[in-house]
């Protein structure tokens, strides 16, 4: 029997499953358990699921142990379905003995706790006294979270095999007063194609070229999401799906995605099933049931617009190739001319946008004077 230990949310595969939740702040349970459950919902039907959740919120732990179940509702464009997940229990983060016991039994350990906590989780695993081979997979929205968590000073570096993953799922706002959660039906995980394959392949779990898959997801899905958020705010919209209810706005979404896809193809020379991926993105973003708030997607702009991220990286490819950048220009014009003060984290970001395009390019993206001139040629 193989055991999988999930830190941060529910992981599903064809192993007998031991899932372990390590939340680091009150309320994190809802976000994280939603995120991974939606991805693995179909696979769970093949699994023997026993879930252990660990959190610092004692009230939450008590509620989990009292109810021992929660309901997950999956949303599609024209339908929704619900399933009750049972055999769920929790342990306190202060119960170190129990935590170490579960860690030492695991064959596969995965996380979904937020990128900044992955290193600490890896160190926790590394301190467990074991000589067995353990697979470590960080399901985080960050470049190579699993392998980045490794340290040259790791005690068990030869025993802990880190595998990077690209995870794709939209999580709408939740009711924090309920254990029940809502997710979109769509879900995908692509694991780095190594000689070790700890999870069985399926419609959801696949193995592939990590570099290509990460860029595809970051640029096309996350990049379009960001563009549409600021475009939607500028049109006084509340939700992403409302963009698709207006022909003019929908045209912007389509054009913006095509520009991102053009940059992706130019960067990677990869077009396999790209048309289907683009279609799925537009279909997912147009779902009213998700209630995907533009203000939520727009938050933390200093990171999302930063150099080599989802917006600047594809723009750089297009600028250097002399290609069309109209949909990028529309967003940059908004950033320079509009104060999005309702967006979380915008005050700090506004320090780079309020003094014009040249300052933004040279100080925020730290472009050379030659590159600033090149960018201005495409953006003015």
C-alpha cells in the first residue's frame, strides 16, 4: 500500500490516500482544500480517502472533527454538481508527535499552502527521521516550487525526490462561515516529466515539459486574467464573465489572448493542442456561476506586472519581434492614467505608474535606455 500525505489541501490519486492539512493562518483551510479538491475530484472516486487536516485554528479543527465531512460543489458553464466528502478529521499544528507520525508514513508528500511557506514545509519533512524514498510535490502557483525548496544542507536530500508541478484551477470567493466549498469543474496538473512518476496519469494528471507548460499557463491563462481584470475595472464591471456579455469587450478578450498565444509560440515554438487550450480559457472565464471578481484578480499588481511575469514577459517577446502589442498598450495606458486605489496592493505599485511611461519602464521594469526607447516605439 502506498500512502500520500497532502499538506495544505486534498490530494487525490489512485493510491490509498492519507491527506494532511497544514494551514498557517485562520481561514486558509477553505481556500486550500477547495483548490486541490477541484483538481482531483474525479480521481477521488478511485481512492480510499482518509483525510487529516492540520491548522492553527482550533475552532476549525473542532468543527472538522465534529462534522467529519464537507460538501464540494463543482461549477461548469451550464451545470453544477455536488459531492459530500466524508472521513475527514483534523489535528492541531501543536501536536508535533502526530504530525511527525504522519510524515514518516508517507510515500508522496504534496503541499498547497502558498509559495512562501513551502520552504518551511520541506524543512519539516527533512527533519523527520526516515531512510525511505519520499516524493515531494508543491502544488503552488510559483515557478519550480518543489525543487526551489531543496537545500544543499538537507539531511535527507538523497531520499526526498522533488517534482515540480503546474496546477490550473480558478477558485471563486468562498463563504468563510461554512466548511462547504465551491470550485470550477475544470482542473489540470502537469508534472515534470522525470523518470519517477509517483502519481498515475489520468484526464487530470499528466506528465510533460514543465518549462513549456508553466509558460503556457502563466502567460495565456494568468496573463489574460490580469488583463481582463484591469480592463473590466475600467469599464465599471464587477465580474470577469461580464466582459463576455458585450461584443466590444469580448473582442478585446479574444484579441488579448491571441497576442499572448503569439508570444508563447514565438518563445517556445510549441502549438500542440493550443487552440483547445485557448478555447477552454475563454469558456472558463465566461462562466457567470464562478462570480470571479475583477477586484480579486487585480490584487497584488506589483508582483503580477513585474519583470518576467505574466504581463511583461510576453510583451517583451512581442516588442523584440516587432509584433502587435495593442492589447498590452491598452492596459499600460490605463495603469499610467488611472488610480486603481480600490485594488489591494495598488498604492505601492502606483509609485511606479504615476510619473509616466518612461519612469515605469526604466524604474519598475529596470530596462536599459535602449530598451526603453524600443518599448516606447511599440507602446506610444
